[in-house]
C-alpha cells in the first residue's frame, strides 16, 4: 500500500481500529491471513518492508544478478524465512527480486570470504602486495573495472595512495581488461559456426549460433556429439537431437563408402 498524502498512515488505514478492517477481509477470505506491506520505490527499502516483522540487519543489492542478500538476527532467521520458505518466496514475488535470507553471522562470514577472494584477485591481476589489495577492498572497490574507470580523484582521496600509485594501478587494471577483451573477441571469432553447419538440413541459424558459442562450430563437431550432450546444449528432445547428429554423420558414411569402393 502507499498513501498519496504524507499525513496518512496507509498501513494503519488498511488495518483499521484494532484491526477491524483487515479482520473483515480475513473473514471474507475464510480466515486467510492478510499482510499489509508499505510500498517503496526504493527496492531495497521495499524488500525490508516485505520482510517485516523480522528486522533486517543489512542488505546487499546485486543489480547484475537481480538479487539481494538480506541478513537478519540469528534468532529471527526462522521467522524471516517462514514455514517451507513461504515468507521469502512471497517477498520475492512482491519485489520481483531473488531474496537470499541469511543470519547476520552467516552474512558476516560470506562478506569476509568474498573480501578475501577480492583481495586475492587484486593481488594476482594487478600484481600488487596484500596491503595495497586490502586498501582497495576496504575503500569499496569490487572489480578491475572500478579501479580502471572510476574518477581518478576518488582514488587520489585515499590517504595511502599518491598520484604515481593511482596512475600505475589504473594503467595495470586497464591493461588486464584490454587483454581479456582481445582474448574474448578471439574466442568469439573461433566459435563462429561454419556455413556448412548453418546450411545443414534441420539446422536453424539461431541453433547454429548457440552451438557455436559452446564450441560446436562445424558439422564434424556436431557429428562427434552424443545425443544427451546435444539435448543439453540445444534445448531439444532426444529424437530431434538424434536426427541432427545422424545428418551430420552422413559425410562420415559417404567417406567410408568411397574408401571401400577404391
């Protein structure tokens, strides 16, 4: 629920005096429980509202994965999750996001583990010692892209870094990203499906591109697959997969007949 006027309490208005309004709705629904949740355009705040009455200790939003890690007090974990995960499932449906509810202690352990992995990544990719990697992690840097492309002043504001260090870190990060981009482009080109695969009977261009992205770029590559492998890659049934594989293997049989004739 949401009120257009700030002076109105939307939840209280729906609940009514001593719960009379919501109780009337519950009675009409044969005793079905009704929860009144305050809507918020901030999806993190909306998720917190949806988890009530459990009190959220922390929330981490992952925009890319469209998910949130929600930490509650250890003693409230079962209440937050609900019977058979019902509370989390309903909150996920309300927000449209995947909600991962965990205890505060588990959230701390996860954050510590992720920070450790991030430090290792910075040490390897940027070729820096643990102290420098730790500073980057503590200052909120979570990827090479951030090191390479955040406004330079943000890094200069770090007390332990001077201009030379910042310039070198940004240069190393950009070099690594460029190397990866080139390697990715080369891999993409090598996985481009051949024309004979695209033109093969029973093959669509979309399927050929899907197979190419998984390393099956030619008719011979397809011929070497097992039926279950193609089913998993192409999202088809076993009969369709078997027919495509047999079609791809026709050239093998033709070669064998030619050799036998000679």
